[in-house]
C-alpha cells in the first residue's frame, strides 16, 4: 500500500523543463536575454554621449580649462633694433633690419617688436664690412664674375639680466655677372645684396629660435 502511495505521489510531479532548466511554481522560466538587453542599453548610452561631444565640438564649445585661450600665441617678445652700418654702402642697415623683422614675424616663434621698445629679448646687428672681388675674368683687366662679401655681427641680449645670450659673426656672399655697362652692373649687385639680406635673416632666425 505504501508503494502504491509513493507511485501516485511521483505521478503528480511536473516533468522537467526542456533544455535542462528547472522551474519554480509561480515563476516564469528564464529566457537568458537579460544580459543582452543590458549590454545593448550600455552601447546606446555610450553612443549618445559620443554624439553629444561631437556636436558640441562642431558648434565650437570647449570644456573649460581643456586648452589655452590661444595656444599658438608666442609668449616671448623680441625687439629688433635698427642695424648699425659701418660699411661704405648707405641704406644697408634699413634693408637688413627689415628683412630680419620679417623673418621672425613669419616664423611665429616670438612676438616681434620693431625698434627700441620694451621686450624680453633684444636683437642688435652691426654691418661690419662690405667687400668686392673678382672670381673670373674675361681678360687681364676685365672681370666676368664679381663677388660681394658682407660680414655682419649679431647678438641677442636678455633684457631682464642684461646679459648677451647669443652672439655670432655671419658672412654672406653673392656672385653676379659683371656687365660692361656700369648702371646694369650696379643694379645686378644691388639685387644680390637684397638676396644676401634675406638669406642672412633666415639663417639668424633659424639659430636664434632654438633659444626659445
């Protein structure tokens, strides 16, 4: 009789759920989709955040303190004084000083202040000498190629300490074809002097910018 009662009790038990899952009475079986739904929600939130940041960037917004007001604005100031001309060629001091100012302005490494104004540093140039020579001849008394050589002394002074932090004596040369007509020859030489001024200014700018 006990055996019959046990058999009857087992017949009332519910069969196991397919797939090996067991269920508790009154509770729905788990489908296993909850982790996937949570992950999808996280991706959606991340996508909204990225889209918002991109939209703010496109509209010109920046996080306060994320970058300086003008990161490309140089903070060092450099005053370039009028050159001193000790050669016999008038006007060279203006040409060389103007080309030097332009070279530093184009580089953007410093704030250039022309003339004798207050600045962190001061650049001064002295045109020491200008020489002419011949490097090739048509005959014994006629030059074919003329050479002009210019020697310039440059120094940079720290205005806070009053000390010279950089000094150099630069030499630039230019060869030009001599012309039998004096006026044409002088014009060719003057053009060469201007080219020398530009080359010197670029050379000095490359060297001095390394200081800052």
